[in-house]
């Protein structure tokens, strides 16, 4: 089967699965570990936040896709041996209490007061002690073809992060530890997804890599990345319960079921996949 035929088959499969309905929900393909509770807690004291702080920290964690609901102040991070990364933005926390005014007089009374302070998620910090180190993916479980494919591209990948993402400003991919993934197939599918995002950089295929604040642009880029990941996995013969269609269907709903979106995204995804494939093909030609 030719490359273009393979891409078309992948696209048809995704479309037919979406049209059939009853798709299983998309699941995060890596484990957060035992520390992955949903109630925001202080990373040092382990005490739960309360009141308005819970809502604000929940919302921030959801928006930034932090794996852990653990937060701390800048000072606490330093005292724990860590350091907040340069450029990271804090999330406001609110401390509410009461104080006595005009103490010892007939006018003595309790008056509520509120103070704001800055919090950082543990994902924004380097050097913090790891309670539960995650084992690496055993050598015998690694896909040699996939490893060689991504190595040929030469993109910078920073492992050990709480989420998988591509940063256009830094031009790097961040990924959880290899051993955190549910299976090797999920690892390579996720890595492929982020590599497709990487092709959109202005120095490469120059796609519109806008932020989450432009929801339609973000949703369309996610379609491109996931369809491209499906094409890359098909090329590398990476199989398994990867749920590409479930992820694509979610972002199609964001785009209000724009029937043209999936075909436009598939066209861009095939160009992105070809761009990545060219690196390994060049390596093979050099070795011949």
C-alpha cells in the first residue's frame, strides 16, 4: 500500500468510527500515580485548600492540564530544595481570617480580612523531591522502529513532566516519563501527536499555532495533530487501543461538527507526517 493510500485509509477509518457513534471516551494515556488526587493540597503540608481556593486551583489545573493537584508558595519551593522555573506565572490564593480591632476597649470586635498570596503548581518547579519515582520503559518493550523514527527527527524532548505538550516559543516537546504511560503504544502515539504539533512551528510548515484563547484555532490544530498521530502510528505499525477517533470527535464538537474540518485537517496532517518521515528516509539513504 502506498503512503497516500495509507493516509486516506486512516482518515476513512476515523470518519467511519465517528459516524458509527458510541465511541469510548478518550482517556489520558499516562498515569498520574498515587499522588494524583483531585482535591488541591499544599505540596509541603499536605493540607487541603478550602473555600474559593478550591475552585480557583481546580480551574487553573484544568486549563493548564497539570497532572497533580499539589501547590506551594515560592518560599516553600525553595525551602524544599526546588526552584520555580523562570517565566512561570503564579496562581492567586486567598487567605481569609478575622482580626481583633480596638482590643481592650468597649469597641473591641472581630473584623474579617482577606489577603492574597501566590501559589505555584509542582509542575512549574524543578528540583523538588519525587515521592514516587516512575520506572523507565524496559528495553524489551521499546519499539525500535519508532525509536529510530523519532531519533532521526532530532527534536528536543524533555521527559519527566506531568503532561505531554509542545511549546512553540521554546520549540521543545515535554512528556511524562516513559514508564508512566499505560502501554508502549500510548507512549509512541502521544509522542507522535506532539511531533505533529512541532511541524507547525514557523520555521517548518508554519501552521497557526495559536493559544487556547482562540478556541477554534486550537481545536483545529488538535485535529491536525491527532489525525497526524494516527497516520504516523499506521506508518510505524504501532497498534492498540489508541482511541484516535474519540479524541478527534471531541474537537469536532468544539468546532460544531464542521464537516469540512476533518478533511482539511487530514490534508495538513498528511503534509506534517510526510515532513517527519523525510528525516528517517534521509538517514536510510545516508546509511545505504
